C-alpha cells in the first residue's frame, strides 16, 4: 500500500452537494449511492466543506454545530 498513489484508487466522478441544498436531499443522495459523505461546493465548484453521515446523525439528534462553530474547523487556503 505504501506505493499505491491516491490518484490510482480515488473516485473520479464525485457527487457533490451545494450549501443551499436540504439535509434531506444530501442524505437521499448518500443513501441511494451507498456513500458516507459528500463534498460541499460553491458556485465555482470550489470545495468549501463536507457533509457526512455523522453530520446528518448529529443534526437529527439536535447535536449539530452552528455555522460559526464549523468555521473553527474549516481550513481556509
């Protein structure tokens, strides 16, 4: 595995979510395609975050973080 490059095994046709999409639509896409997360992209298709199964569970249970809390964990380049 130490010689295998990510480019050799990565998913190339990536499904994405938009920030204005509903949580339900993201969950539906993830369930229908058997994937655990979706990159969230802006209008320029720049990745601005990720939505995961854990995020959806937290939202369902009322344990999601607010947007200001999430900014602390996002890496800005």
